[in-house]
C-alpha cells in the first residue's frame, strides 16, 4: 500500500521549526518529500509538502503529531 500525505502549513515562520522536528523524528518512514512553495519574488506565508510514507505502525501517531501543530491541514491518499 502506498500512502501520500499532503500537508498545508500556514504561517511558515512560526510553525516550520516544529514541523521539521516531527519530520526528522519520523524520517525513516518517509520515502519521498516534495515541498511546493507558492511564491513569486517574495516567499509565501503558506506552503505545501507532499510525503510518501511507509504505512507502518507509527503512521497514525505521526499524523496526530502533525495535526497538533497550529496551522496544519492534512489530507491523505491511499493507493
């Protein structure tokens, strides 16, 4: 089974450090990470990250920790 998690991060300046800490904690379960920055010349305050994850035992714990961050919207696709 392949799981794709879409993360929309609002207010990157205040929330990106906590998000990076969680991504680092679960780095062995992340097979692919793609960052999409909605910017032109200036950086956007929002960002989107797509993750392909290993559908292991800790996936729900990982998603719960992500959702505990203020300004996170999370969506999943399962194939």
